[in-house]
C-alpha cells in the first residue's frame, strides 16, 4: 500500500513549525529565527519514500492581524488548513495553550494532532497532547512520521504527488531570498525584522559563477542605516553568510550583491506585498 497526502504544520509564531519541517525533510526548506513571525508564505517540504510521500505545508504563525502583511499571512494559514489530510498543531513545550488557542484547535475542520515541541529544553510544561518531539535532537520524529502516515490516504499503486526528487515547491531564487532574510533577522534587532523583505532583482549564470543581485527592502531611512551598519559591517555579514548558503545550494561560485531599498510602510500596502511575492 502507498500512502500520500498533505499535512499542514500550524501553530503560534515561534512554536517550531519551520524547524520541524526542515528536520523531517532533512533539507533546509524554510528559514528559522528566534524572532516571531519569521515565515510569511506557505512553503512545501516534501518527504518521499519507497511507498509514501508526505507533503508538509509550513505556515506563518497564527496571530492577530495588524497590517496588510499580517492579513496576507493569516490568509495563507487559512488556505493551508483547508484541503489537507492532517493538521499538526504545534505548541511550544515551554508554554501552555491559552483557552483561545484551544478554541481555535477545536474549530479546525481537518483531523488534528497536537504536538508538543522543543522537549529537549528545560522547564517543559504539562498539557494534553498527542506526541512530544524535539526537532533539535530528533526525539520522537520517527514516531511522528508513523503517526502522519497512518493518517494519510492509502493507494493501491504508487501515487507520488510530486516528483520524488523534489523536496520543496519553492525555487532556488526563493530559497536564496529567504536565506538573506534569515541572516538579516539574525543580525538585526527589535522592531526591524518584521519590516524586512527581500527581492531578487537579477539572477544569471555564466561559466565562472552565478550572479545574484538582491534588494533588502525596509520601511524607512533609519532602518536602512541599521541594516547597513557601521562601516557597512552588518550588511557585509548578511551577505557573506547568505552567499555561503547559496554556493552550497548551487554548488558553484556565487557573486551576491545586496542593495538596501526603502519602501515606505510597505507592510500596509497590498500592492507592495504582492510585488514582493507574498
Ligand atoms: N531547543 C530547541 N529549539 C527549537 C526547537 N525547534 C525550534 N526551536 C527554536 O525555536 C525558534 C523558532 O523556531 P521556528 O522553527 O522558526 O518557529 P516557527 O514556528 O516556524 O516560527 P514562525 O515562522 O515565526 O511562526 C528558533 O530559535 C528555533 O531554533 C527544538 O526542538 N528545540
Ligand atoms: Mg516558520
């Protein structure tokens, strides 16, 4: 028997959704950060075996909408939870679910498993869940995989939804853009991260290297100064680290140029959000 289907990975910001998707896929599909609301799109992570294919849908953290970008993110969550075979609802083990959160879970219209995450950490709380896992140590990930497979539709014959070789639906260009955003989140602080987006403006290959130009978009001149940093140090760090990832991904020398561009309050402007690919 072959098992195949879609599994949405849902939960509050920072619950560990992207970390879990990457751990199950065994490749970096989605960027990770300690800052909430890192993921903005639904990103597919595909796990294939001889007799199964699990298509994981990583989603933005569930939260109240403040601006147009938030609303787009919540639309992405809603579209992910409809039309999937199973929902994994992740809860950070260091927190306890609020009554509002429990209510949200109760109203999901797809079979849902509650997964307690980050159990390698100290101070893990007691609450009802279907399984406890750690994406960091890999604890119980095999059990989770079995639990997922038991809940996916069965087929008599091979039924790959995606080609076996694919591990995500996203392009190399998207992955590199996201990596730049991850490094920006890592090196920037407080108010800034949420207002950052990346647009790849040029991407071509010659004999020597892959040439990539990217715009790091931010909301105002002050933020621009912070991203560039003293003597250009911050931007340089972001660029060096993102380039290392791109070179490994493409297996070729990469020449990466990052420019910082101001788009006034783009998170409130649906046209801008769309043009930035969200
Ligand atoms: N110790 C430990 N930390 C984890 C684990 N899983 C995730 N984290 C950390 O938790 C933070 C958030 O992880 P993400 O995977 O980005 O969380 P997310 O739910 O995708 O967050 P958003 O995209 O912002 O909604 C990061 O600092 C991760 O390194 C785990 O199993 N153990
Ligand atoms: Mg995420």
